């Protein structure tokens, strides 16, 4: 079975870029240690520093869902409440 690929886009509100970035960076080490995490890479747009993107691969959707229910994701949500202008997420499967 192919890995589940996640692309998550986070747009910080004006004046909240550093707060969102700091909270996102806290997720890296904890998430990479989780069962099923193949890679968990954070990017920041070169032209729009308010735009962050996670590119992730997981061995199964179930393990990714466990990640989404983890304490560190809950902490991130609490730390960035009212700081995120837009959040979009795509679940994908590599086909070639």
C-alpha cells in the first residue's frame, strides 16, 4: 500500500507570522518521532512569509489520524488560536 501524503497550507494573520512559525517548529521533533511518520517537512514561502506548508508522508491514514489527535497538535491549536487566517489540507496518494 502506498504512503499517505499530506500537504497542509497555513496562512498566518498579519502580525502573527512569528507566533505561528514558532508553534509550527515545535511540532517537528515530536511528530518525526511518531509511529508511521516517514517525513514531516515544514516550508515557508519565499515571497509571502505568512504562508507555511507542511509536506508529510505517513505509512497509513490511521497513524496520521492519531497524529492529528495528539497532545502536541492540540497544543499547537491552542497556541495559534486567532492567529491563522487560512488552513487547507490535502490528502494524496503518490501515483507515479
